[in-house]
């Protein structure tokens, strides 16, 4: 009877050791995934900042061109009034 209990205990310990080993392997894999995801996130943030700077630059340039067009329109309106 004592041997049966010892066998059961030994079996449980072996199962626990196996489970711990599997969990450690999964943990390593998850840590690698997390590291990869953090790097991708950092890269994406860098990319987003570049896009935002480019968007602001384009917006500024468009506003400048629109301002120049408005000046031309004002100049043309004055010219038409002067001719009349």
C-alpha cells in the first residue's frame, strides 16, 4: 500500500516536472514573441512619426501654394478693376 502511494506520488512529480518544462518552453517562446512585437511596435511608431512629419510638410506646402494663388487672384482682380 505504501508503495502504491509512492508510485502515485512519483507519477505526479514526473507529470509536474513535465508540465514545468513545457511551461518554461512556452514562456521562452512568448518572451521572444513579445520582444518581436515590441520591436515592430517601435518601428511602426517611427514610421508613423515620419508619415506625420511628411503630412505636415505637405500641408504647409499646399497652404503656401494656395496663398500664392490667392495673391495672384487678388492681383488679377485689381488689374481688371484698373482696366475698367
